[in-house]
C-alpha cells in the first residue's frame, strides 16, 4: 500500500455488480442496498455511494488496511479510495 492515508471512499455504482465482497471484508463500512449494489454506511444512519470522508463513516476507526482489502476484493474495482490531497490510492490510476 502507498504511504498515503485514506481520506475518502467512493463506490462507483455503475461498476458494482453486487458481489458483496466488500461487505464481507468490511461489513462495518459497506452493505448492499435494495438494488443489490454496495453503499457506504455513514454516521447517523445515512447511507450513500460517496464520496464520503473516512471520518464520516459509521465506524471511522476502521483501518486503512481493512479498507484497502475491501476495495481490492471487489471483482469490478468499484470501490475507490482517495488520499487527503484528492489523489486516487485505489484502484491505481
């Protein structure tokens, strides 16, 4: 993994096929919605596809390694991770 910290998470819904591998890898962050696509669980019960600040997650204490594992587990690379400076960490640009 890069030395950059993950600051934002996004699910590209047009790429998501509902494999749920991100849910298995990081169920505190991701779930499938009524359309069988991944969404991000945010504080206060809000849920959307992002981009969402890591600090706004329902479980903001999740490690960057766990988030990267969840992103890498997606067969269609629909989970995008960004650094504080806005640069894309995953998938590799």
